[in-house]
């Protein structure tokens, strides 16, 4: 394992301290328990809080700021945060309109956010994201995994919360977006968890993992490496099949998100985007919004995921609204 | 070699088409000769054009847009663009106040931009960036290499040009920033040029290349992998030594840019930032502005560079001004 690190046990704290220092105008980090919150506490709105294991940066701390999250609770790498983190974050950012948790559907995250929710003394609700259409049930998951669609949920729900909308409305929007978003990933290499010191899985130079999870969980199948167009074709087909299975329309405006898993260069991500956009147009969709880059990573995995969110006017409005975070910023 | 690609010969065109499609509200790409320009042509300002070999994304096409570049000329991966590209770009974006080329100091780029400049029928000037303090003269360079400081030059000169400033003023600002910026990189792995199909250099699991170039050029020395703090300490020491050698003040406000070379996760970049910021404060500097992420990459190299730009009010003003590009965006 070759990484810029001093001591595995201090890595998260050092990185979070660097993050909070680099973005001191935006966020503050607190330790014991650990959470990141906006520097300027928002007033009179639903407090939107997310969290999960670290190693997916910029998710989630990178999405704390005006127009998106009020706080994020980072666990150790690929490890759920503990309920005391969510409780401390909720106490810190609660602003009299309740707390909304956005939780990727992994057993540990679900359990710990549930425990935190039960202990909350004020109004609360939880959105579980499950946009990964690769597999049902996985190494750490009952049901589908929450992956890159979570970024879209956090952006749009954050936007709606900013308008003063109530808890129920925020939850409804988040669940709508989750339903209308399908994602799938493909890995060319494994990631390496620092504390493990070795790759999470073995993969030969001539294979890829189709449908990989963001922690290196197995996907649909190990298959031969092929040209990008063939891989992207299969990924888009899986997404289109998922949209059909959900009985959603195979037409209309979409947000196309091509996400890098950590070690895949932007040049390749745009190449993937190019093919995916063409295929989706051929299927009858209109690519109305796009996002290409590393938005939810699997540490240092070479690979990419494709997400399609079926837009409507409400989602589009909240996607377009100003956001000012370390990881996503526009109109501000 | 394991990459998302179809055909090495078409990779750049496919990627640029994807880029231009994803950012169709911002840019347009033209082929034969190849360049990327703003969708909305700017009027009555110096036209700022950069370019160079591809593989450093988001540089340079990712910096085309209001507040930064008017056009970018991407060559093949790690290969200079040809003069006809710069000529076509200049003809397309020239807006009656002359053309300013921003060129990283590599022999091929220098030669081809010079040839283009000689053929231009209107007023023009060129800024050569040479912020890399690792080595003087290198595989592809006479003098120092231009690296991550180029992003700062492009941002600030782009901002000044937007105010209607003349060609000379833009050139003076760019050269001031280049002088006041020192950078150094360190590689944990090589990059792999798609057309070569194999890593540019061999490096063992226990070594790093200190002072590596953004094309995998040799740095100062091959040295043993150590903890991050020790590596960052040496990098900051090299930068501080360079500032001293240039007889610039070892105090005052700085912009600290920690740049990923492609495959190093954000978590590690923030850890590097944390240590670098601490060390630079101890030396007497005030970290007034920060940028952390992949801004000028070496394809898929695991590694990072640190850049320090000594700020003054003028540089700070132009750094802070609105920018709307695919790769850098704020205030817009």
C-alpha cells in the first residue's frame, strides 16, 4: 500500500482538519464525537444531515454548506459513523423545523442512524438512498445500495430545505429523486482501505467488476475488459432496464452523472459521458443536466459509475438553485 | 494498461466531444484544427488562450469560460498542440484587444506557440509559466517547468482581461504571479500514456519520485517512501528555499494549492494540505486562500503537488473574482 499518510489511526482526523482549514469560510469540524457543520448556522429550516463511512470524498463533508447539507457525520474509512455523532450533529444544527437524515442504504449506516433517530428529542425523518441497480442485497446491504444518486438527493433536498419547506415535503422530494434515479458502477481495479493495507479484492489486468459497489462489494459479474463503448453500453442498458422495471417513462429530460471512483482520469470520464449521452439520446431521453467528475468515490478505485435521474420541473429547479459547498458550487 | 477507451487514436476527440456536450452552455469544441472556445464570444477584451498536451485535465479546456480563458488548444496526450490550432483559436476568439498566450514552459509548447505567434496578424504577447522549483532543465524543458501555478496565472489573468485591461497589463500580472509562485510534486506511481500502453517509468512499491514532472519526468531524486509529514516537509522546504532564492518575502498572505496528479484520493490531499498549511504558518506565512483537488493532473499518476503563491491585493482580487468554467467555478 502506497498512500500519503502518517498513521492509519489519525488519518481521518488529519484529513478532516485539513478539510476544515482549507474551507474555513464554509465549515467547522468538531471531534469526539466527529461531525462537520456549516460555519454559519442556518435558521428556521429543516436541518439536513448525512453521513457514512469515509473514503467517498467529497461525499459527505464536501456537501456541507448553503443549499445542501447542514452537517455531515464521517465514520472511519468504509465504517459507519456512530449514533453519538449524529446526535451531536443534530443538536448543533437543529433549527426548529426538525432534522432530516439522508442515509445510504448500508446495514451499519441504517442501524446507527436509526438508533440516533430514536434518541432525538425533536421532529425527525430519514431518507434512505438505494439508487444502485446493479444488485439487490450485497455484502453490507439488504436491498439496493445507495451510491451516486445520493449526491442528487442531497443537492435537491438541501435546496428545498433552504426555502423553509417542512420536514415531510423534504422527505417526499428526496424519496421521489431516489426512486427516479438509477446508477451502476464498473471497477477496473480494487480500492485499498488504509487500515487493511491491501486491495479489498483481487482482479486480473484483463477483467472488470461490472456493478461494483463503492466499498468494492461484488457486482453482477466479473467480466472481460472490453472497449469503453461496450462497457458503457451494458451500464446504460442496466439503467434503462431499471427505469422500465420501476415503470417510469423511458423518455423526457434526465440528469446524467458520470462519476469517477477515485483513480480514473477526467479524460476517461468524459469519454464515458460521450458514449452514455449518445446511447441515452438514442433511447429517447433528453440529457438536460450533466455532472462529470469525482463526486462519490471508492478511495483509490479505478472505475466509474453512471447515474440517470429522471427530471421534472421541481427536481430541475432544486438542482439548478445556488449551492456553496467544497464539493459542489454554483450560483454562489 | 487498463483504461476506459475505445481506440487510442480517437480518445481525445471522443473525450473532448463528451466534455463539450456536458458543458454545452459554456463551451464549444472545434476539430481540424482542434480547439475549445467559449460558447459566448467575449467582446472588447484581451483574448486569453492556453493549451498544451492533453492528460492534464481539467487543464486547459476545463478553464475556458467567463473569468478565465477564451480558448484552449489541446494536443494529443502529453504532446504539444500544433500552431494551426493556436491560429484557428486566435482567429475565433480575438476581440480587438490582442491575444495573450499562456504557455507552460516545455520545449514543444514553446516552439509551437512561438510559431503561431509569428503568424498572428494582430497584437499578441505570451506568458511562459515556470513555477516548478524541483529542477532546472528536464526531459522536455530548458529552464523550469510550468506546472500547477499555471492554474493561478490563468485564473487571475483571465479575471484582469475581463475588466478590459490591455495586453501589456495582462502579461505583467501573469509574469508577476509566475514569479511569485513555487511548486513541487511527488509521485507514488507512474502515469500511463494510452498510446504507449505501459507506465512511463518504473518505480518500486517502496520508493517515490520527489520533484516529479507532470509528464512523469524525473524529479530531484528517487527516495524511500516515508510518512506523509516527512514528504510534505521536504516539499514545503523546497518551496521555501525557492522563495528565498527569488529574494521574495518569507511572510505575508499566500494561496496554498494542493493538487492531485490523478489517482490520489481527496482524503490524502486534505491530509497533505493539513501538514503543508501548518508548516507554512510556522515559517511565518498566512494561508489566506486555499485550493485542494485535481486541477492539473498527470493522467492517472498517484501523487500530489504543492504550490504556494505569494499574494498581494491585486492577485487576491483577481483570484476572488467570479469564474465560470467546468473546472473552477465561483461567484457565478
